[in-house]
């Protein structure tokens, strides 16, 4: 009797910790700890594990996601052995939510699908609703707002009286976010304010925080930064009251975005630094967005070194998050496929024995084709593999996959093969009348005909001359309950296909859908990688080149000098160039004219020097040229005289004709120095002697002060 009283007390503690978690997670952890200790004292393992489960959610609400995930993964094997689908659905939903908060979207998706499967097995309406809502939240975070709205609509269908209020609040917030993202901002804002009030009534602080942050960004988008800052301040109070560093990092990120909109760059950078401090090196989207914005701000300020560092950090985060997502998303889809396979296997058990062998043979064919298409990331190769098999099995002449283009609202026939030859791509609008293809896409149903022209009357009301005679099957391919592509097989013959072929094609299409998604993901990763490399090269080029003249800057010059001087036995000349009387041009005609003059002279330098030479601008009107392989005065003087002739030619700028001269100083490596600093000093001193020359003397001089020593 005494043990039963203790057990009832433990249950009471668990109820309190669960109800307190959303408002006072730190206090709720203490209640869960007390419940766990009492459960261990009476040797009730189930209640002890439930206490730990409650504690994991409390850790989630304080932003300690890694600790929460570690605890959940420790609990999972026990609940797996326990074998209760009700608790397994709750476990996988918690794991999915944690992975999502860590921006591991693929692993979150995998966990949610497992949660959904267990919730269906347990006939648990609330958990099915929770999973659907979580999937919607995940799609919103990934930017797939239409898919999110479809999931929310599905959740609405499952909504019953036994769904808790906090779940209703969650789904309403997701609906608001999706509405705002698809430009229904006015209605979204109205609903958002209701959700915030609802969250306050429930004392659901994390949801209230999310609502306030979303509302702040609406005002920021409108240019109402002061109002946005008010909501951000309220959100910060909530984050601090929850002791949730993750929420604090989000506040600093959003505050920085608003400050940036107000052109307050310094404070924006300070807030982004605080954001990254509280993120604590986690690979999540908050850190990714912070690094991206910092890179943009530093680039705008001209601090290319800092911009490049944050660009690298952001690129690595994006790669980590994206790679994890794509890998785990494939695994999640495979889990879904396995579930469907189990359903088919259950149905097979009810078929009569005489039909079983034929069915098994077909399954073997399906598995064979499925393995082959799943092993490739090249869509053209996948189509060729399918055409080879279905030409043998069904006598098809044409086979292919068309992709839906949401931007053009068209069906792009990109991957089609006829009698072994790939066809030229073409497109048709999705609203095209009398098209079996668009009919299949718009209805989301498999369309089959053994007499295409005759059946057109049934589908479209009259016989269509543009429809070719023959047989076909069109199968819509789905991604997240939405059609994204169309698979078709066609024959020029009437009555070419049997009913059994439909099941074969439908089953193969499940494998094909995954294979196409994998291939498209692979294409996207390759495109993203190329873009990252291109941007990286552009930033590296900006860091080493003068923005006005496109010549090397001092950093670029040092790099080329170090590369040349590291070669054994190398000899070259350094020419220091200073424009004479350039300052009066700026003073009299303005800096715009002066800039154009510098650009023209820089271009003349390029043309007057050889490909192996290196030209750089190191000051306002100061230039340096490294003459590669030049080691004699006569050779250097010849090039300099050609250069002087080009540079002293009249310059036409707008309506002006200007004429400038230049002074040249020449130093030889390694005779006059072993470092760039020493070489510049020697050539600069030589150039200054030219400044005071008689006008009849040459405009150049060779260094004579040999004070540089080896190793300097």
C-alpha cells in the first residue's frame, strides 16, 4: 500500500514537471529529478524512464539540445525493447524536434516518419497530429511553405477534442508563418497576434517567443524598425526567463538584422558576435545566417579578410547542414518505402497459393529494377536502365520522366528516351487542355489507356487529332504528398499493356521517385559547390587586387614576389613608378576624372608589359611592375622606355586632353635586396633621384644603394 502511495506521488510530480516545462523548465527539471529518485527507490523502471523523458523535454525548453538528445538516445533502446508504439511515437517525435532545433533536417525527417508509423500503429490521434505539425514546422524552416500548408490542412482533418491546447497553438503558429511566407501578410499578422495571446493564456513561453520574433520581422520588413525592436526586447525577456541560450542567440540575430536595415552596421556586427557566442559552435541555421550577414557587412566595409573568414565558416555550416539533410532524407524515404513494402507483403499473404508464385516473380523483378535505379545519381542513366527493362517486359517504345516547373507552371519533358535515343527537351503548360500528362499531374492519379485516341472522348469530351494512336501509362511521382514529376511508358500499339503491368509500373515508380529525388539533390549539391567555389575565387581576387584599376594590390604583389623569390636561381627586376603632376589633375578636375586617368594608365601598363610580368598599384599614383626574368640594365631600360612612351601619350578623358609623365626606379633581385620591402626601398630611392633630373636625362634610374643583406 505504501509503494502505491509513492507511485501516485511520482505520477503527480511527473504531471507537474510536464505542465511546468513550457513556462518554468528549470523548476520542472527539479520535479522530474525528484520523481526519478523516488522511482528508483521503489524499483519502478517505467516511471524512472518516464521521469528522464520529462527531463529531456525540460532540457529542450532551456536550449540544451545536445544534452537532451544524448538523454533521448540513451532512453530509446529501453523503449524499443519495451515495444509500446504509443511511447515510441512520443520518443521519436522528441528526437525529431531536437534534431530539427540542431538544424539536422534530414535526421529530424527520419525521426518524424518513425514517430508517424508508431502513432498510426497505436491509433494515437494526438501523436499523429503532433507528427504532422512537426513535419509542417520542418518544411517551414526549410522554406517549403506550400508543402507546410498542405500538412497543416491534413492536421486540421485529424483535429479532435482530445488534441491538447498547446498542440493547437503550435499548429496555429505554423499556419501564420506559412501564410506570411506566401505573402498573405495581413491575415497572417492578425492570426499571429491571436496565437501570441493564446500562448500567454497557456503560459507557453517558447511559443510566445516564436510569435514575438515573427511579428518583429514583419514590422522590420515594413521599415518600422522601432516597433520591431519593442517586440525583440519582449522576446529577450522571455529567453532570459527560460535561461535558454538558443533563444538568446536568435534574439541577437534578429536584432542585428533590424540594425542592418537601419544601416547601423557597427551595432549589427556587435549583436552578431554575441549571437555566435551563445550559439556555442553548433551547426545550425542561426549560426549560418549570422556568418552570412557578417560576411556581407564586412565585405561592404571593405574588410575582405573578415568577410572571407565568415564566408568560409558559413559555407562549411551550409555544407554540413545540407549534406546531413540530403543523406538522412534519403534514409527517411527508404523507411517510408519499407513501410509500404510491409503493407504489400501483408496483402500478398491473402492471395491464393496458385497466384503467389507469379506475384513473387513480379516482386523479384520490381526489386531488381529498384536496386538498379537506386544505385545511380545520373537521371539519364536511370531512364536508360528503365527503358531497357520495360522494352523487354512490356514492349514500350517511349519512356521518360517530366518535372513540374513551379516558376513557369509548366511540365518540362527533360528526360525521355525513344528506341534507345534521348529526345530533345520540351515543355507544355500545366493548364493545357486535352493532355493526358497534365490530367495525371492535376488529378494526382495514375492514368492508363490502351487506345489513347479513342479514350480521349471519355477524358476530354471529344476525339483529339493531336493525340497519337497507341497505349500509355502516366504515373505521378510524389514528394511530401505533392506531385513533383511524372513517369510515363508509351507504345505505338493499341492494347499493348495488361492490367498486371499497371501494378508493376506503380511499384517501380516508388523506387523511381526516390532515385529521381536523390539525383536532383545530387545535382543541386554540385551546383551549390560550383557557386561556392566561384564566390570564393571572387572574394580571393578582391582581396589581392585593386578595385579601381584591377591590377594587383600590395597583398597580390607580395604573393607574386614570394612565389618568384622562392625559386632557386631566379632573377628579376622591380620597377617603381610614380606619376608626375597627377595631384593637380585631381585638384582641378575632380577625383572621378583622376580615377579614369588611373584606369587608362593601368591598361597601358598591361599592354606595354609581357604576360609573365606582374603589375600592381600600391598607392594613389604609385605603381610597381615586376619584370620576370630580366637581369640586365639594358633589358630593363628597353622595357621601361616602351612603358614610358605609352604612359606619356596624350590621354583623352571625356572632353579633356591630358598629358602626364612618370618617373621610374629600377632594382634587381637579388642584387639590391632579398625581400619585397628591401626591393621597394631600393627602387623607390632610385625613382626619387629621377624626380630631380635634368629634363634631357632619361626618366629612370637604377638603384645604387646596395645595403640589403641576405636573409633580410
